[in-house]
């Protein structure tokens, strides 16, 4: 299907693009067939997207390789202005994009609106650095002149998950383009729409054709040939640990660099001296935003024993009061992305209860009147006295909070560092020294003190151990997309 015009406010929902976007157009070829996407709130088919095969992926990468020359030939200041215009156009169409994102992913509309604004902000932020890629001079004495220049790595591939479709796309593509790279994006097969809709906006902003291409389809048919492609110089992947490892193997075959953002099992710590209302509010947001389908969600509450009953009373009362609903109706809790994800979450809870874990609240499917086919799960708190339990150790990716009670600060630290993940860690305490000791000793890529999810597009983000490696966001992300060349001359 052909997208008719670039002004998104003109699109009707039924007119959404469903084929890959290559060289500035939604292509006619449909590859190996169609893949249905579902409205997570009802379980009904939303649309079907074309499954790009190897030939289409090849065409997208070739287009991005050709566009490299054009993009690099533009003055850095011109590139910066074009990226700034992308930010402006995303903001112009924010209302529409947010509705599409909410419909596609099931997330509450206010969260989708926040995502769209953050996506615009990525382009704005990296537009500001597109003309500031400076090298350094190296003193070698009077007979030599030596300096470094920063070069774009080339064609970059971006494998996007379904939990933050446009934000994750913008998070990788904006710094890549700012560095002078081109990008081929493969959105998740569950949520392809917003990345496709960004295509015409890129063109309207003056980004040359081929600088931003999108291939649609599942990982096995479309993602795999993209990350294996010999002309791809860097792969930015966000998703599961197992797929991340596979992607890394494929990239290794042609010696491409990778950034892996693989989720976590992040602790949110509440010490006995903390402001309990602020902490309870923080815990609610940490685990129930996007129905817990957040790589950096605080999915383990580690609470000091002295205040555990008081804190849990507050969190349980708030969790029980949450109402589910369709994303675009802005409910407190949206559905999970798919029946598969719903089954995964339900299975973790059911097996946990069979092992004797106590459900402090929730623990079952959520019935939302009128949306009986939707993928809803109750906000759930499971008391986990055994730190080796799978509910504590494994990423569930749903509205399920593992509760761990610690006797003192030493036990807090041991529990916080007690999984194979290291994405983020949060702590609530009025004692600044304890907050900083926690930050020093916890094994995580970023630490939030007294506000979970603190930070923004400016703050570097990435993991340790099974959470992956490499940093996105902030100036640090530019390292992924540029490399140094050292030039030394005898004079
Ligand atoms: P996944 O890792 O399989 O999918 C993520 C992306 O990778 C999708 O675009 C998918 O099409 C693509 N992909 C899959 N196989 C590929 C391959 N061989 N080559 C290239 N690309 C490939 O994740 P999933 O199956 O959608 O979800 C499973 C679990 O992953 C979730 O329960 C959750 O724990 C985790 N997850 C984490 C994040 C995160 O933000 N870190 C996001 C989504 C899912």
C-alpha cells in the first residue's frame, strides 16, 4: 500500500502504510507475504504488514549505502538543520503519531504522547551536535603534525522492540544520522507503524532519500538478513538476551560493531529513612508504566524491614485501585503487547505461586468489561523470600513486582547485586551518603536516587553483564556511530 502524502495529519488510520520504506517511498513489493498485527486491547487484527525478504533487505541496505555519499556531502550545519526539522515535524504530528503508537502497542495515550515528545527531543538534541564533531591534535614535536578526525562508521542497522517503538527508533537513528551515518530500521513485527510514519517526515524535513530506510517483518525473515548484511557497519539492538546474542554472532561474521540493550531485573530500593509517599509513588511508576514492559522497569522492590509493612500497604492499595482499559482511552493500565507475552507473564506468576510465593495483590488475568479478548494482567506483587527464585532472577516483562525484604543496608546491597542483570538501579533514602554508597557499589549502567526513571535523552544509558553493553543517549551514543582516523604528517 502506498502512503499518499507526508503530512500525517491527513492520514486516516485505515490508510496506514504497511510495506517497507526504501529510497523515500513505500515500496510495492510485499516480499514473502503478510504478517498480522493485533490491537492488544481487543485481540483483534489491526492490520497486516508485508514481510520483507532478503532481496528487499538488500535493496534497503544498498539504498542506505548509496545515500551515505549524499548525506556526507551535505555541510554539517545543513544536516543539523534537517535533523532539527525532523523534530519539528514530529511535534507537528504528535497527536496523530501518539494515537497510532497507542493503538499499535496498547500503551496509555499519555505515555504514547510522552514517547512522541521524547522522540522529537532525540532529533533536537542530536541536531545540536551534528556540526560539532571535532578531533584532537597530538603533540609529536616540531617535525610532525598529528591529529584525529571523526568519521561516520557507515550504514547502521537498528533492530527495534515493541515496547517503545518510535522512541527506540529515534534513540538510535538520531545520533547515527548526526554522526553522518545512514540507517536501516527493522521495527518489531508487532508495532511497525510509527517507524514507517517517520519515513515521509524525514523526506519532508529534507533528509535525502535512502538516509532512513525501514524494512518490515519478523526477526527470522527480515531482521536476520539485515544484521548479517556485509554492508552494515554497526548494529544497534534492543530486545531479549537470547536474540541479542544471536544478533551479536551474526554481526561478528562480518566484523560489524554492536550495541546491545537487553533489558534487566532492576532493583528499586526503599530504605527505612525515605519519604514513604514519594517512594510508593516511585515504585508504582517503576513497575506499572507501560504495564511493566520496560527494559529499565523497577521489577524488584527491595525494602528495609522497618518500613516494609507501611510501604507495602501504600503500594498494594494503589495497585488494587488500577483500572485497565484501551490505550487510547488513557487507562491507568494498558494491555500487554500480545497473547504470547500475556501467557509468559501468567506462567511466571502461576509457577511462582505453585512454589509457594505469596501474591500480596493481583496474580491473575484482568477482566476489562467490553475488552474480553484483550491481553490484560492484574498489577501483581509477589513476596519473594528466596533470592534465587526465577521471579527474582528472570525478566518477566509485565506488571509483576518481586518484593524482597532486607534487614539492613548490607543485605540491601547483596540483594541489589544478586542477579545476572545490570541495567539500572534505584534507591529512595533521605541519607545522601547512603544513596551515593549504593550508587558506588551497585553493578548497573545507571542509578536513580530519589526518583526512578530520572534523567532524559541527555543521560547515557546501557547495561552491564546480561543487560548488554555500549551506551545510548547523551553524547556517549555518538561513539557507536563514529570512529577516529589519525592523520600524521612529517613536515
Ligand atoms: P526479541 O528480542 O526476540 O525481539 C526484539 C527485536 O528483535 C524484534 O524487532 C524482532 O523482530 C527482532 N529479532 C528477532 N530475532 C531476530 C534475529 N534473529 N535477527 C535480527 N532481529 C531479530 O524479543 P521478543 O520475542 O519480542 O520478546 C521476548 C522478551 O524479550 C520479552 O519478554 C522481554 O523480556 C524481552 N524484551 C526486552 C526489551 C528491551 O527493551 N530490552 C524489549 C522487548 C522485549
